[in-house]
C-alpha cells in the first residue's frame, strides 16, 4: 500500500470526483441484488468488486482461502482469517484495479465481477458478538456534565484516568437504510415532573465511529496498546440513537438501557485500518499522565472528518454539525487495552464505538442534545425548518472521510429514517 | 406434565434421594465425554439421556425434527424450534422414563442412551447473543443504596417504577467448572484515596438466576407481560462475578463495565419453565402501582431456594447465604415486557439475569458486599476461616432447587474456582 502521496495510484475503473471509494480505500462490505445472493464485495467508485466471482475465476487461488468464504452473509469468517490474509486480499484487489493491469481489465469475467453499486442492497457487514460504546470525546462528556451536573466540574473524577465505556445491545444494530421506529417508554414530564409513558419526545442521534475486531483473545488475556491495532480490522460510521427522556429517568445507577437499545445504525462499508494509515495523527495531550497500561508508543488517532445531516420529509438535507475523529481524547488502542486489562475476552466481529464525537465549537457538537443544549435552543435547517430533537419522518445522514494530498478515503453514507411510534 | 402431587411419577432410572434431577425436572444441557462429541442431553438422577441416540433410534421420528438437532454444541437450534416442539420432546423423554414404559427400558440401545453424568463434561448450554442483567431484588438494591448512598433514601426514585437493568458482556459467560482469574484494574486505595492499579481486592459473587429466551422478536415489536413466558425457555443459576473496587471507581455515569465483564458463570442444566410450573407463586406486592405495560394477569414468581457456598482450598464448603427467587420485587414477565417496550428485539439464546437475589435477613444477602457490609465485618466459615471477599483458591458454589409435596426440581451445582491474577 502507498503511504506517500507522490506514489499516485490510477485505476481503470471510473471513479467520480470526490468519491469516498477510491483506489486507496477499498472497503469491504456484504451486498446482494435482485440476481445475486448475499456475498462479499469491495467498493470502488460506483462499482462493487464481487470477490466471490474473482475467487471463482481463480484470482485468489494462490492464497488457499476456505471455500465460499466470500459467499457468507457477514465478514466474520473472512476477517477471522487474520490481517495477513485480509491485507493480501485487499492488495490483490488493488493491484487488479490498477490502470496498467490487464488481468481483470481485459478478462472476459470483468462484467460479472464489477457490480453496479446503485443496484445493490447493502447488508449489515458483520454478525456482531458484543457491542461496547465508549465515551471518549472530552468535549461531549464535558457538555453532558455541564448540562446535567455541575458546570464547574463537568467531568467526573474518573474520566481522564480511563476510557469510560459501557456495554450496549448488539441485536438492535442495523444497517444503513433500515428505518427506525420512535421508541416508547417511561419518562418524566418536564412541566409537571410527573411520570408518563409514551413516545420519546427527545429522540437524538450520536455521531460516532466504531471499530470492528478481527482477532479473538482468550478469557483472562489482555491486549497491550502496542498490539491493539492487530485486533482492529476496520471502521464504520455509527449512529448511537438515543431517547434522552427515557435515558434521563432510567440511567441511575446502572447506565443507559432502553434509552439506547432500540437501535443503533452503522454504515455498510468497513474501511480497513490499512486504508487509514496515511491519516494517522497524534491525539490531544493527556494530562494527568495515564497509567502505564494506557500509554502509547505511537500515534493511534486518525484525521477523519465527520458530518451529520437532518433531512425532514420532502426537504433537502442540512448539515447540522461536523467534527473530527482525531480530537478524541482516548484513542482506539487505549480503548481496547482498557477493555481487556481485566481479562475480558473479545471475539471476531465485536463492535466498539467511540461515543459521540464532539469538537470545541458549537457547530462541532455531535448530538442534538448538545446542539440544542437539551432543547433550550433551536437548530435551524437550511429550509428554515427548526429542530430541537429528531422528528418523525426525518432522515439522519452521516458522512465521514479522510482527505490529504489529493488522496480521499471515505465511509460513504449512513442514512436512517425515523418512523412514528407504533 | 403433572401439576398435582397426588399424580406421582415413578421412573425405572435410579434417582438418588434429594437428587435435583427427578422425573419432574428433566433439564436440557450440552455434554461431551471421552468417547462422545458435544451433544444434547436431558439429566435424570446420575444419568444423562443422550437425545441424539434416542433420535437415531427413532424415538422422535413422528416429530420430523431437523437432522442432527441434538448433535449441536448449543441448545439454540433446538429451543428455536419453539415451545410446542421442545415441550413435546421433554414429555416424550418423561414418558420413556416412566417405570411401566418398556420402550426404552427394555430396548437394546438403552445402554447407549443412558450416559453416566460423572463421566460427562458439561459445556455452556447456549450460544448467548445478548446478555442483560437486572437489579430486581428490593433488598439488594436497598442494601447497596444504604452502603453507598443515603441510608434514609436507599432506593433511587426510578427503582419501584421500572425493573432497572443494564447490558453485560456475553463473551465472558462461562460454564460451571471453568475457573476464573482474578481481574486487575484501576481502583482507589481506600486508605490513601489515591488511584492504584492491581488485582482486585474486593472480588465478589452475586447469587442470581437467569432466564434464556427461546423465541425471537422483530426490531420495533414489544412483548406483553401476558405473552412473556412464551419467550422464556428456561432458567440457569447465574454467578455475576464482580470486582467491587474496580466497579466503584469506573461505574459513574454509564454503569458497571470492567468490574463485571471479566466473567459470569452459569450452571449447565437449563431447567424449563414447564418443570417450574408447580412452584409458581405470587410475588411481593408492588406499591406504588406499576404502569399498565408492567401489570400482570397471573403470578410470574417461582418458589426456588438459592444457596451460595465458599470452599477455601483444602477445606470443605460452607454455606454463606440462602435466599428465594419468589421474593424478587420484579418478575420475569415484567423484565421482558420492560426490555422490549421500546421495541428492542430479542433473539433465541439471549440471557437475562435477575440481579443479586437477597432476602430481608442478614444470612439471605446474595453477595459478599452485603454479607460483609462492604468489608466492615467478617463472614465466618465453618472451619473458622474468615472472609470479607473472595480469596484466591476459593471455590464458590451455588445451588438452587424447588421442593413441594415431595416433588423436587433443582439446578444442580454451579462451581467456580478463583485463580490468582496473572
């Protein structure tokens, strides 16, 4: 793979300007269409490379892959083969797509290999074992603390000593394009302070990234920050849907439950760690000094621009915030080292989300809770429509991309429509 | 099945006095031994009925079961067939074991069907999708509140309005017999109030029961209290291992994480809801009145006696507490109705634990945290050995059984040894 912008890669595939899916990216996903059963592909431009056909045509024959590994309904078996193999597969695909390489370009099966992305339905890319959500943006944690606790002591005492996290619900993680239904539940009526039951009135998104593990550990073993990235296959956009009113009433003392577990949405293309390599950065300074098991020898932050949009029914979408993954206080290596320091085991296909990614400025806050300051202010959309939280019929879109020296690596779109409560 | 004690059932299998595994029980589990690969069996006395052999011999041929359903390494496929089928299977086994039924008793394959329990290794009975832990014992919640918050207002405001719960880690749920390793982590040194890293000094058990779901829902759907038991296949003993010092430092504001996710242990035999039918009871009164989605038309509590024992290395075991599942404030139907009222979906093989089951009296407290009142008092074992929390080399045992009118239905043993930190 190329780390250097001077080593420009060109492909024979037509890649639209500003496409997230360049020759430098090549994310993995699971797709189907009217003719094709679920299978694994790699995105480039407006096309999907059908890896199962490439495999049938013998393009991976030297790798001795398990039969049908690309005909799975999830990436789990594939990524469980390990990084040495998945990296080789991605490099092979990249090589085959290079402008001067005629092997696939001039092959009779080319038409069968290259599937139109528009005609494909993307499925949930992994069968998720356990899902963990962290809380690793200092600005987000401080905003929540200012709103609900003490503005002078917004961060709780543990926050700068460990990456706070909690377990979430894996069953309700859904693919982009699947609508969600507004959840019902118990909440306090803010006027009367009485307890009521009904549809949430404070439905919110959280702009997050999540990583997917590609390697297991045994119960009792720990992963060091130095080894952590060996366990990370790649990243997706993550919308941690939240019902703030349900959450506020239920969460003491054991954390969020029904305020979160009705749905989380993820983007369908898993961007590999390798594709993000050239966007690696040093994260914010950590003061006080962290414990030794959380210290890092190299940078583990990534310069990924994130955006959230609201699209009311029959209106166009408006960007409501943008933030950057590199500003996260706790990085992915620290999250994984912390998660396993007590011997907690991980499996291939676990998902670990970052927590809401907020920046310092108002327009970089990654949730409506923060953007409307818990409903005390309105967020204006381009059409003039106003929002405090998410309304029925709204579609929330998220985008994420890294861009540097003319190289773009993006996540595509995460899109979820909100349907009224049942 | 017999609900009436007058309808006594006798079996040709020798069942020792006080056996948990009577002809009235017939729990399902997954076992293997030196000769046999993993398979599904039913326990009776000191024997296991190998259901895969029964199936091969045609004893279920009228049920048209999927081929090899009893040769799975988990119960998931079997229980996913639905209660109509699993109830029929259990009734068939019960019928075959009746004293006067010669079909299996005098069959040439009898020796192959009946496996010695002593020679079998029990595996984790289900592949667990999502795991939820509730907090449904009023006495436990009040004890924790008295210790760490306000003795005058021990219960938090939400506690009597909803069954508080949180998501736990499914990957680290292990079968009885698998040792655990003392977890390490960040904690406050209570003397100096400084932050330290090291092995937990407050390792604790929690005496719980858990139910396993046998039916799925779609995202967006809810399960009523009236329908809830259709979704519950059966119960196991559950030891929710906890590191109190790690938990105390980390849990604000998002709940327990590393203080819990290093391990939870379960008993291997899943006692079906049908076997517990005759031990059904009305739970404690609920005041204030609960919301309508939490109201129940019939009793959903069960009179199950629970016990925890500590066995230090080279000593005999001492009972440290006993409590009863029927005293739980929130019942299983309410837990499941609450869990799904927001549309959260459940899958076959989800596990939902009760939370620590404590009673009113000191000797009925279901954790060392309560028994030693957070280490301020000692718990004396029979040998004279004293404990505040669980020490390296200790084995914690849990037992549970229902007994009425000469009928006994028990869970067998849940046994876990604690190894020193790595």
